[in-house]
């Protein structure tokens, strides 16, 4: 049988997965290394008494971490989405899809996303579209996956380096309109370049209440998109953006009013506990879970992520933190670089 030729968009989805895995480094250093907890020898707590659940938009999530937006939009990524949905279901994790705009333009690709709901009928699913889409696209994306919430990604750095990327970034009004009219909660997220206090304030001004700061330190879409360019012109931008730790610093002043989520560069359960300590309500993971899935398959990945949940509980017990609220006052110290960032930005913890 002759297969119909893949569209540029579908091909791009396959390339993103291929390149994310190609550049993935298990032991990559990042700013989470600049934060240390102070060990407490007498926590006066049992591991079984630690509650790692969290709240998102009125729903309880049993796990404080989730599978963040990765993929869909081609036959190869349909398989990955089916497997990720299985992982989410077995490990009890919320899961976001990759950007669905491609399937709204080309309905033959709908099943590459709706497969997630098929494999995880009762799970918490987050739909995903890019900023610049209007309310009707948002509604279609949510309907396509029968989603419980919607992620809208803001990704100027990726678009700039992407050869076929958008060149106009008038996004804020449409984001506000979607938040005001969609009947599921909306999260505005970055894609690995982090957020500033200025960005968070702008989002808050149009009614956004859930923000994933998705910072630098893991998957790098400047590197990925640059690799897709013939001229490789943007190599020098590969260190662009704020790390996830820096972005969580930037979010401190907003944490009482907004739900701040964190992603970007999560490598292990300790990174998750550190992001929660800095005020994230929950933590998203993409590159590391994609890597586990490709290397070990869905069953082992789910087992590993269940083990991560137990390990988070153990780390919190060592810190004497009975729940996520208590964790937020666990003593910690910061590296000189992170202190310098706080000083330069006139931020305090
Ligand atoms: C292969 C791949 C594809 C991605 N596609 C999307 C996407 O379609 N929409 C989105 O919001 N984020 C997308 N992301 C970004 C992630 O959701 C996340 O913000 C970023 O990768 C940083 O997290 P990480 O370091 O854990 O990978 C993608 C990430 C990967 C690895």
C-alpha cells in the first residue's frame, strides 16, 4: 500500500520527538543543582503519614507531578500518545497532549490525539494549543480529547528559530478571551524558556489564574529548531531564557493569588521536591518521561513513575514535611549564582 505523503506539520512532530531524544542527557546539570535542602535527623514523621497530593482548579491530584505536553499529529506520535496514556493511567498521573492545532487544520489527524482518551477514559487530560488561536480552536481541542483542562503554550523563542515559525506575537487579548469563555480551566505555559514577573503580571491582568513557568534546564527548543534549519543560524541562542528555578523565583510575589506550576529540566524526584519547595503546586515532566518511554516502554516507565511517587514521599519525610504546604518552609540554601539572580532582580523568597 502506498502511504499518503506526510504533511510538513506531521513531519515536524516526528522530528521534535527524534531531536528531543537525540539531545536528551540524563545527567545534564541545571539550576536545581544550586538548591540544597538542609538535612534534618529528627523529622518526627513516618513516611506513610506524608501526603503528596495536590489541588489543581478544585480537583485533587494524587500525584504532585504530571506528564506535560509532548506530542501527537502523526502516525508515529499517535503510538507514543497511546503509550503515554497507558503510563498516565497505570501511574495515576494527569497528562497533557502536544499541540492539537495540527489536527484542527487536518481532521485526519484527530485520532493521534483522541487516542489518549481511549487509553485513559477516566484520567485527568489537558488539551494543548498554541497562543494565537481563538476560542473556537480552544473549544475544539478540548472536545477532541474530552479534556479536563486546556494548556495554551507561549513559545516565542521556538517560533523565532523555527524556519516556518510564526512571526507575529499579539497573543494576550485572545488568551484573555479563552480564559473568560472556556468551560474548563486554562493553564498558560512556556515551552522551556521560563517566565518573568513581567510576563506573569501581564497574564494575570487578562484573567489567567494558572501558569506553568516551564523553564530552561531540560528540553531546549532553540537547539531542536536550530537543528532543523539548513543554516543552523541560531546556535548562539541556546542559553536563552530563565531556568525553572529562576522562573519560580520570579513567581514568588504571585503565589498567593495564582496557581503556579513548574516544568523544565526535571530529572528525578528530588528536582520535583525542590520545585514544590519553591512554591509550585504541581510539576510537569516531558523530556525525561519521553526518554524513559523510548528506552524502556510503557510498563517499566509507569512502574518507575510509581516508584518516583514513593520516593517523593520519602524525601518529604526526611525533611519533616507532612504535606506540600509544610514542605514550603523546609530549610534550604542557594548557590551564589541563584542568590545573585535574586539580588539582580530585586526578588526575595
Ligand atoms: C518532543 C517534545 C514536544 C513538545 N511539544 C510541545 C507542544 O506541542 N506543546 C507544548 O505546550 N509543549 C511542548 N513541549 C514542551 C514541554 O511541554 C515542556 O514545556 C518542555 O519540554 C520543558 O520540559 P522538559 O525539560 O521536562 O522537557 C514539547 C516537549 C518535547 C520534549
